[in-house]
């Protein structure tokens, strides 16, 4: 059965333990488990600044999250009040720099909405990418080989030109 103890109660129990009372006597007196007493003691060990280690860890996590959110606001140049199309475009542009979940959370866009938006972009195959590079080269070679023929007969097909 789970109990929720107040901070003042925990501090009182730990103070008794630190003053020299045995763990067994304290646990019997207050009806708590030995492991609970030692967990409370461990949580109360303060660092050099007087903060509890877990508290410090959570504060550092929150600080990192806030820094990232601030950075997202600066780089995206839009806010949750911007039109949805602008926010979606900003998320798509910065998806490689930041976590998509963080971008969506900061700009208040449903992740499903973003993924639907992102899936609309046509993905090019490797062959199409290579064709975009090669087509201008083929065209210039063809035009150098047969000037004037490009516009007249070829219909801009670059295969075997004329036959016998």
C-alpha cells in the first residue's frame, strides 16, 4: 500500500536517524520500511550548493529543454501564433537540426498534421537525381554534335538520332 508522507515528516525521521537512533527503532516507531528510511536519507544528501542531487538533475533537464525551445524560436522565425502553413514549413526546414517532436511541441503543431504535410513532398529516386545532373550535359553534347538539329527534328529525344 502506497503512502504519501509530508516533507516535514520525512525531515523529522531523518533528523532522528542522524541524531543516533537506530533504523530499527525509528521504523518500528513510525511504521515505515527500512528501505524507505534509507531512500529518504539518500535523497537528502545535499551537494556543494545545498541542492538535492535528483532536484539538481531535474533542473538541469528543464534548463536544457528551455534552451532548446529558445533556440527553436530563434531559428524558425515564427511562433505558435503564425499561420499553420508557415509553422509546417519551418518544421520541415529545421527537421535535421532539431527533434521533430520538440519542433511540433514548441510551435504547437500536431505531429500527425506535420507527418501528413511532410508525406506530400515527392521523394526523388536516385535515378531521377542522376538524370537531373546528366540531362544538361547530354543536351550540350547533342547540340555541339548537330547544331540546329535540336530544334528541327529531334523532339528533344537524345537516343540514336537518324537511321540509314
